[in-house]
């Protein structure tokens, strides 16, 4: 099976037709020719490049069904043939009203189109059939396409692949016209086949006899006429269904009809695309004529970037990016801060599987001095505090690394979005953002170091919860000491703040057990203040840093990068990027083409309206 695309239009002056008479010729001039002219001119303007589908006749048929022969008969010329398979040349055919002919003729032009066939040949890929079938469907699927299905009288129509394929896209057959070839080879039952219509051909059938051997095209028409007049079976077929001249007239009328039907939609498509192209061109950046223009546009872009960043990273306003979660800056940073707070242990961390209070006992042994026995050495508390804080000092650093990685990505996305029309400024802008982020990371890393150092420099808090928590824990000291000192007491006890603990191992350290318990109580109560300071202090630092970046730092960094060296950065904006220049030119050409197409269609519709055909 194969397909050929034939486009119909008439580019000659109308003349009286010898068969239909002057009335038909006048009707052609007034009603049909304007429609065919309109499509011909639109196709000449290449409006299809704008995605506007024009009415088209597509010839399809199984292998050797006679597609090329039908087109040759309509055109009156022979097509180049390949060895063993059908026509091997891309072509376009236009219906032409020839005053010297008995019926409209096809004017043939070679084109850059495609002629396709499912015939397998040596060297073709294994899936050639599927490839060709896909191409054919692309041609016949549009509602503007008329399907000219060429069927051989020698086959059963329902078995034809071309019938099955056309029915997939035109189930009712309203766009399909059947041409039956090789009627002289299988005249038996043909009348019934074309009148009963088992395959639902909505536009009907035309039976033809193509040129045989060395016949001229004029001789072929004479023989065709004689065949359908005198053959005992074929002469019974209605004369409105036989002959190349009838086929030509039907094609002209059908094409004109679908053009008239499609014109309003074509007008709408042209208007829609013209509006979109004009709006897109209006949104393109203006041409920059000097450095002053470039500086002004640069600051305009920076202002838009900062405004967008302030919305998403300071004010929690996501109206610019309602469905893009990665652009909801305040929400994402809040999630990171929440995760950071949960990652910090709520209770003072203990050393793995070490027995209860033995870490405190060992530290008390190593920090004891010559002093009164009931004094708790401060150095012991600070030593234990340092060990605990060092187990979590990586957590705040991980947070700021994550925050600034996210902020850098978000800033770059928004900056690239607003500078899309000036890609030549994006590289220096990227350098500026990277430099700014390095500074921000360095400041945050220093802030984290200071937060950790502040926790180690002194054991201090004004938080009243410290004394309250310490006092509540110390209420269990007496019970604890009884379990340690009185061997008759159970060694497993439940203590507030510590849960169930075993104290049997502490009986040999009875002199230090009380101090160890007090040391653990103090650190447990104090730990809450440490975590609160690390969370609140770092959260406020992050929020302030982001606010300063958006309101001040980013604009300064971008200005330093692009305005330095005698405005070298913004001077690059004066040279339009190849993509921007080509896009602007493409849009301008598109607008010119669409305006010309709109005028063509408007003139034709006015002409039809004046003739009373609307």
C-alpha cells in the first residue's frame, strides 16, 4: 500500500466546459475557483509552516492498485517509475480548468514531498511497513484531508489494507472517495460492489479505465468511454459513477466543498496564531542601542529578580509559582529548620552502653583537687559539657550547608528566568551568585563556630527552667543514695529524668555517687538551654542572612560583577544572542505571513459572500 498527496487549485481563467455547459462554467468561476485560489495562495505562502492544516486530497491504495495510473490519467502525463515498485518521485498535483479539455486536468509539479509505499525491497529496514503506515496515517488523519482510496476491481474491497487504514481515521466514510481501477479485468459483480457499499464510502465510487500499454491519454479516454457505454456489465453502472472526467469533476467539487467548510476554522487558526506571535514578539526584549539602555535594562532585571526572591523567601508569597514547590522558599527553609531542631537530641546524649553515671564518676576522679569534699568541681561540669557539645557540633553546620545550597539554586533559577532574553549576561550573573554564596557560607560557618564556642566558654543561662528541672531531678537524690549505700535495698530503681536505672556498680563509688548524680542532673537541666540557643540562634541568623541577601547583597554583587571594568559586563548585552535574534526574525516573518494569509482568506470570503454563496 502507498500514499501520494495531491493538492488541488485552479490557476487559469475559467472557460465553458464542453460537457457541462456554460452554466457549470459560470458556477465554477463564481463559487469553486475562489475557494481553490484561496488554498493555492495560502499554500504558496507556506502557511502550513505555522501549523495550519489546509484542505488536501491524499491518494492511498494497496500495492499495484493503480494509484499512479489514476494520477497520470488525471494529469495526462507519465510519472517516473522505479524497478519493481510504483512511482519513485515526490509530487504535487493541482487541478486546473483547461478550456481545451473535456474535463479539469491535473497540473503536475515535482516537489520535496514524499511518495511512500509498503512494498518491501532489498536493503529496507524490517519495520518498513510500520514506518510507512505511520506516515500514511499522518497524511489522512487531519479532518481537512479528503481520502482518495484507489481500489482494484480484482480484489474484495473489505480485505484492502487501504480501506482498513482509512476507516481507522474516517469511520463514517464522510471524507473518503473510492476510485475503482482495472474494471475491464473483473467486471462481474462490480455493479453490486459499488452500489451496496459494504465498506462505507461516504463520498461514493468512481470506476475508471486507465491507459493500457502504448495508448495515448486521448486514446485511453476514448476507450474508457466505449467500455462504459457498450460493455454488457459495465454499461449498467450509472454514468455519474464512471470515467476520468467524472472523477476530475467530483474531485474539484469535493475539494471546493471541504475548503468552504474549513475556511472559518482556518480563519480562526490564523487569528489565534497571529495573536500569539504578536504577543510573543511584544514580550521579546527591546533592541539595545547604547550602554545606557543596557544599564537601564540590567537594573530592571535585577529589580524583578529581587522582587521575586523577596516574595518567595521573605514574605511567603508564592503567587508567581503556585504549583512549583521548589520555589516556595520560606516553606522549604522552614522545613529544613524543623528537621534541624529534631536532629538535635532533646535529652543530653550519653555514651553508648556505658553504665549509669560512670562517665560522670570517671570525670570526677580526673578533676578532683585539694578542696572541701562537698564541693562539685566546676571543671568537671565544663569537661563533660565539652564532650556532649562536640557530639552535635556538625548538625548546625550541615543545616547552613543545606540552606545555602537550596538558596543558591533558587536564586539562579529565578535569575535565569528573568534574564532569559539576555543569555549573554547569565554567565557573569552566575559568577556573581556563586561568589555571593561563598561569602554567605563563610559567614554562616563562622557563626556556627561562634555558637559552639559560646556554649563552651561558660555554663550560663538565665532560663528559669534550668533551676526548676534541676530541683525536680535532685528530689530523687535521697532515694538514689539509699539504693547505693544500703545493700539491702533493690539495685534497680526508677528515677525522674532518667527512667529505670541499675545502681549496683556504683556501690564501690559511694563517695562519688552523689556528686555524679548532681553533675548529671545539672547537665540534663542545662542541655535544654543549649539546644534552645542552637536552634533559635541559628534560625534567626539564617532568616536575617536571607533577608539581607534579597534586599541588599544580591544587587550589590551583581552590580559589582557587571558594572565593573568600565561597564564591560553590560556592554555584552548590546550584542543580541543568536537565539534571540533568530527568534525575533522568525516571529516577524511569521506575523507577515499570517497577515498576508488573513488578507487572502478575507478577500476570498468577501468574494464568496458577494456571489451569494455564504
